């Protein structure tokens, strides 16, 4: 439970500092209908602990995030191309911040490069139903984050 609190705080903090956006944790029942195309980014880690950290966000949210990070308009051609890169970087930063916040700076972790995929509605529903995920509303759009721990 403590890890989920830290995880939620880290996501909101990184979102605000990196992408200049505010996220509000919400009940999964409060999420809008599943009518979006999603980008799914996950970073796996091993060492002191093993697991994966992931984010699912609508393409529209990723576009807006990229525009904020780049200081451009969403209509800028470069913005759409940088949407995936921006979500990858957000996930990387979040992973490092969470692992340090949860376990301190002494343990050593190896992080995988971000794994990117498009998520369909069934994957969104599966992750929404997982006890490992948290739901957020960011700029009136839904986002899911999850922390999967793996036992050796």
C-alpha cells in the first residue's frame, strides 16, 4: 500500500514538473468510456527488486504532453512525432523517481529501455481491472499507471 502512495505521488510530481500537467487520481469507475487509441509504455527493472512500471495514455494526451514539453502548439508537425518519445521519457523519469523514493538511493536497479506498443480496448480494460493499476484524469483525459512486482 505504501508503494502505491509513493507511486501516485511520483506520477503526479513528474507529470507536473516534466510536462506541466496536473493529474488527479480517481476511481476507476470515474473513467470516461473507453473510446480512445492508447499508447502503452513500460519500463522493467531488476536488481534489489524486480518488476515493471507502465503508463497507458490516449494519443491525444500524449500529443498535448509533447506540445507542453517542447513548448509548441499541438498542431505543430513535430509534436505528433514526439508524442511517443515524450511518454517514454515520462515513464523513464517516473521509474527512476519511484525506485529511489520507495527503496532509497543505495539499492542498485537495472532498467530496461522503454517498451512501446499501441493498446487496444481489451488491454486497457485488463489493466484497469488489475489491482496493480491506478487511474488518473489528466487534462480531462484518462490515464492508467501500474506497478507490477515480480517475486523471484
